[in-house]
C-alpha cells in the first residue's frame, strides 16, 4: 500500500499556499514478516520459513548464518537444515522504492546427545546372558533410552542373546540420537575325533581318540 507525504515543507504556514520547494512523494508501507515452524530445534532438524510477504515489487534479502544449510524449496516455503548447535538468528530485509524494513528472529539449536554403552557378551554360543548399560556421554541430563526391538526403556538391559541392538537416546533438551551395539558370542567348542588312537587295560579292552 502507499500514501502521500510532503517533504521540504518545514516552516510552511498551513494557512498559506504551499511554497514551490515542497515536494510530494509516495510512501510505500514496507513491513518485513515471516514465521518459523518452531522456536527450538536440534541438529539435523529443518527450519521452515513461511508467511514472508511484502508490497508488490519488493526486494527480499535473507541473512542466514552458516549453521544452516542451503535453502530447500518446500512448495511455497523455504527450508534450511540445521548443521550446528548454538544460538541462531535469521534476518529478512525488505526494500521497495527506497523504503525498507527488517526483522530478525532468534532461536536455539541444541546438539544431539552422544550415548556411551558398556556391553557384556554372552558367555557361550546360543546363550542369552548378555547385558548392556547405556549412559549419557554428551548432552543435557537426564536421558531416556528406548530400544527399537521392543520399545522398552529398561536400562541396564539384561538377558540378551547374540546380535545387534538399536536404541534411541533422548536427553532433556528434547533431542534424540540413534545408536547401536553388538552382543557377541565366543566360538563354539568343537570336538575333533581325528586324533591318535590309544589302548589301555592290557588286552586293548578300551580305546580313545585324542
């Protein structure tokens, strides 16, 4: 939208005709506006910008920090993947006919938690006495572990058989990371019957292979 104001009219008596040095100009109502899909994000999330608008013919200049990736076209919206944690600020400058307006939106991006685990392998082949305990290496405590195979939150987890197990670790910031570990089994005990034949008991009453 536009309105008209006068310039160069200082000292002009409103009851007298306007002097020739008074000029009329059109004022363009420029307002920078946009919305985000949240106020708190985790590394790997996508920040989506919507509702950016301005007068027809306006020029939009975005100021996006290096913590965000390249812009992604999302059918009328613009997305940026968060690459690094920290305080992030996105800015928009709208310009039209010499008038401008800017808006900056600040938000926090948290790092993903980094879990640590201590696994105990099974004692023999086909046993189910493996065990694991998961702790929070990096992140904001407390944390919660959820196992992918049964949705349990048990920690430590016991009675595990040989195999690979996946889990998610969610800390107090609301961010989650997926990790895995493997319960291993010792080699099976093999009996070799191709050894040396021995006899005992005088008249070869018995024999064995060693």
